[in-house]
C-alpha cells in the first residue's frame, strides 16, 4: 500500500506545478502508463510526479488501480483532482493509506478572490494603460508616436481611443480595448503592439500568439490547455505568454488563419473581459489592450470575420505601405538604435559618419515590406563594420 495520495484544487494546479518545476520535478499523467505498461518503467520517482485523475474515466477504477499502481517505483508521488476525492478515497482504499489535500502541506503563493472567483499569481502585476496618470499618458503618447513611422491617421485615432478607454474603463463600461489591424505583411501592424509594450516600459517579453500555428481542430486545447487528465495536459500557450509578460497587452498575429472555435473563444474574451482556461482558471484582463492583426484586405474582412466578432472590435483599420519619407526616417532611427546597442556591447569605437555612410547604401524605394528593409539595414551595418575592422 502506498503512503498517500495528494489532492489538488484545479484552481491551484498551475501554481503547484510551477512550484514543483522550481524543485526540478515534472508532473505527468498516468494515461500513457495505462495504455502501455512499458512506459511505467521509464518513470523517474525523483523527478516526476504522477497525476492519476484520468483513472476516473475507467469503468473498474479499483481493479485497474490495483493492477497498475504497484508497477510504479516505490517512492513515486501521486496526485489527483480534488473533485474526485470522495470517489477515490473509496475506490483506492487498498492502494493508499492517507488522502491529503495539497494546500494543507504546501505553501502555495497565490491570491484567491471570492468576489470574482479568480486565482491570480502574485507576479501577474501587469502595467496597463489605465494605470497611467495624465502626465504619464502624455509621455506614453509621445513615445508611442515616435516609435511608429507613418500611419498618422491611426496614431491620431489611437490617441483618442486610449483617452476614451481610460474614462469608460474607470466607469466599468469598457474592460478591454481591442484593435483589428489589416494590411499587407511588413507594413507595421505588429509594430504597433511592440511600440505600446516598449512605451509602457516592458521589461519582459510581449505576450504574442501567432494564429498561423493554430489552424488544427485541436487548436483551442493548445491555446488554453487540455482538460485535466489528458496526455500532454498543459496550461496552454496563451496563458503562459500572458503570465510571462509584465505589460497589459496581447498581440494575436495572423488572426484570420484560425478557425471558428477560436473566433468564438475570443468573442467571449472580449465580452467577459477575462480568459478562462480548460481547467477553469481565470485571468482578469480588465484594462488590457488586445491587438489582432491580419493580412486580409478590407473587402475580405466581412467575409472572413463574423458580424458578432466584428462588432466587438473597438477599432478596425487598414495599414497602407509607408511613404518614401517615412521609410527614410525609419532607416535612420534603426541605424542609430543599432549603433547605440553596438557601442554598449563592444569596445570598438564606430566613426561619427557611419550613419550617413550606411544611409547612402540603402535605396528605400526598393522595399515595400519593412521586414525586408530591416534585414537590409542589418546586412549593411554588418558589412560596414567589417570593412572598418579590416582597415584597423
């Protein structure tokens, strides 16, 4: 008989999992072992914890448990979903001596709000546009405008959007500011999200999801996590990305490439103001900005996106390719930015005229895609530096 079976509250699971990862331990499901007993021999009792919640789906729980559990290494730690505690206490009475709740033996660092029924990690303190005072919002607008080249009408519209959003969010009438940006690849759509992130002084990575990777039938599980007990059950990429970020902005790239299931999920997110995982964990997105980008045309927009979802977007805009003058300003900005980083990282001193020299080698009229132009900037910079090193 095993010593104990530990029960987790599904609301606490992600925090318990993180705690174990920091200890060098991985949580795995018993499902794979049920399908192939040889897999049990590969279990490491010192680095792996076995979740047996999926036993609940079997018709003969006691028989199967008594058959498979003794095959695991002696000191294996077993856990299960607390909602099955009463049934498991009876069915597994000959397998375990004690049945204990995890939260009674682990110091799990979480905050639980009875009011909105959400669990939040204490490090999920995202800086949001609604947190800024009047002076800070003016500084943000200036910083954002300086980081975006061209698209003057959008910048004016966005300034008005965030000012209105801050007012009506405070009144409890507007939880998430949502933007749907269309246009050809490389015209600056995703740069809007990066500019917001940088202007809010983001230190960690921008929470970005590319829907080009989410076109399969199982896309929703990959995004928000598989139901507990399934092989490969995880929190989902969306939840991971948001938790790893420190700024209240989410970028959903190539939104049109996914399916109706995910469209409906985000319709619910925009309506409720929160994300809900497959394990019923909730993250409150009040005050967040979500930017959806797409390469579709204005004519395709009403054909590809449902009326219900279209009506939830606060802003719908089409980005045109940059003008020649804007591309020149972008090139100058990027070169100065690269030089600044180079001077901080290398002892080699670059001459003052290197900016003018690189600018003279780049014909911006050849480039419509800003990514291609950025690549040309990098290649030209490296070539120029190598020529200087050879001369040395």
